C-alpha cells in the first residue's frame, strides 16, 4: 500500500522548519493528490508528491503541518489535502530553493522592457551550496536564460541544480530547446518557478527533463514568477495586450494632470512604468507647446511607443518629444490634417476610435502591454473608460494619490469617478510610497 499523509493548510505566510527536517515536493506522473475542498485548491489535476524526512532520509510523520507553496491552497482557509506517495524520491526541497529562485527573479528583471513578445526569464546554477552560473534572457532572438547560466557554469553544471523562473522550452524556435541544453550539461535537478502557459511549451519541458532522469520541482515562488510576466501570461491566454489604467487623484478625489514629485525620476514609479510597458496611450487636451512626453529615466530603459488619440474637439495635440529614441504614433478615425502629416508623425486611421480597436492595433504590432495614462480633462477618455469597464478590457489599475486639495471638477467627471469606484473592484491591492504620494496598484 502506498503511504498516505495529510497536509493541513492552517499556517502563517512564513514557515521555518527545524534544521532536522526538510520537505519533499516533487511532481511526478505516478503520484496523486486528492483534494477535500476543490474550491480552495488550484491545479488539482497535477500529480504532486509531499513528504517529511529527517536527515537520514527516513520518513518521519504521516500527518504534519506543512506550508503549501505558491498559493495552491488559499491562505487563511483551512483545507485538508491527502497525498498518496507511490515511491520514494531523492529530490528534497530545501528552504534555499526559495532563496535561489528569488535570485533568479532578480536577474530576470534586468531585461525589463526588452524581451517582448518573449517573457523575462532568469536562471541560477547552484552546486554544493554555491552559485556557479547565472543568466537571463536579454531579448527575443537571443539565447535563453538557461544557456547563459550553463555557459558561465561550464563543467560545474554537472550534478548541479538549475533554478529557472519559467519552465524550460522543449521546442525549436529562434533558439534550440533549453531542455536539451540542461540534459547535455548533466544537471541533476531543475527547480521551476512556474509552468509556461504557452501551449507550445506547457508541461512539455518538465516532461522531457523528467524522462531524461532529472528531478524536477515545480512552483517555487510561483506568485512572484507570475507577476514578473503578467503581460506575457495575459497575452498567451487571451491573445490581447495587458491594459493598465493609470491616473492621479487629489486627496478630495479630483483627477489631476500631473504625477507626484520624484515619480518621473529614476526609481520613481512612473519612470518604472514607462520602462515596463510596450506602449503608453494618451489623449492630450492641451496645445503641443504646453506638453512634453516624458522618457523613462531607468538605466538602459527601452522607451515605449506613445499612442496619441484625438482630444474631444477632434484636434490632435502632439506633445514635445524629450528623447530622440522615443516613437510617437497617432490613432484617429478620420484623415489627419496636412499640417500634422508635414510634421512627420506616423498616423493610422481606424474604422472607429474605440478602445477595442486601439487594442487590436496594438495586438497587430506585437505589443504585449499598454499603460493608459488618463489625465484630468477626460473628454473622449470618458467613453473609452466606460467601454473598458463594460467590456472588461482593463486588467490593472495604478492610482497615485497626491498630497494636495483641488477644486471640485465638472459633474461629468464626478459621475465618471463614481462609476469607476463602483465598477473597478480591485484585487491584490498593493500600496507603496513614492515621495509624498501614495501609489495603489491592483488587479481587476
């Protein structure tokens, strides 16, 4: 009879095991996971092996409290899972797994803004408790993170553990499969942050590594890995770009034109947004002489495409460009005046100026992520916001609350603000400080 044991998900967010014990979590095709409360469990169709061992690798207990990683059991709920272990495994998940995966995430972020349409990926090779190789995917068409890390590790990769934020690919694209590189290097174990949602890859990389005799551990720091590539994941699952709505508010709930002090400087949240997103959508309502298009101040940042739509009166106000590397395009539903064409600004005429059509254009250009920078004078934005809410085209919201008090706005602006407050139900709300402002970020 296979050994059965129970994991009770009544725990804090940080679990510190005594030095005597380690936890085994290994995905295999021969073990099962039965969930008593399926509404609280994610991916119950996956095989999973759990066990508690002492340092001599003898099973210690069949009923223990465990921290179940990566949100597979929702925190704050008590849910029992019964796991049936078909056979022993020599793959032991140490607390260090999370440490090395966080290092892989840190490395992956070096390519922020450069990899689209590919995901950001980081890889760390560890042997005998030491990092012997690191790498990240710099941009589409170049080698993947695993290849750079294995190159740095050299012969030390043999019998080592590879930590990678995203499942290694197992197909020939612009580059050869990373699974074959790991197998050829004779790594002993691979720790994967998350399964790749791309159907070309999904679980095939893990299966190939397992068939080659490599121990594979999945879903370490999974939530962080998913957040790193939320635009890529959304595009793969829906075919559409990730759309984030950004706006600034005063303390009394008025829309503002400006961002807070330091927000557009290096390290500021707005500068980082410009670095992270492929495109920025704006609808300027002031004359060109009064506006500037800001550039991301992050070191090595790739500047986003700025998409301009007409103001309420139909005029196209193109702000002053502050960086020669920046590109501006105008989307409109009517022919552009000759004066605009003479300025050398690329224009695209859509059948109808709607948020759906704008996103379709972005999709056609291979843009995975768009931040919609909504300013105070809403005008045409009001209709676009309503469309975004009603058709569920928005995925995220970033709100900056500035420490100032403004005069009340027009009735239509107040009505829109009320409508947004009632309709935009944010999840996973994360507050942070930026100078004297409070920045709130949440998912829809």
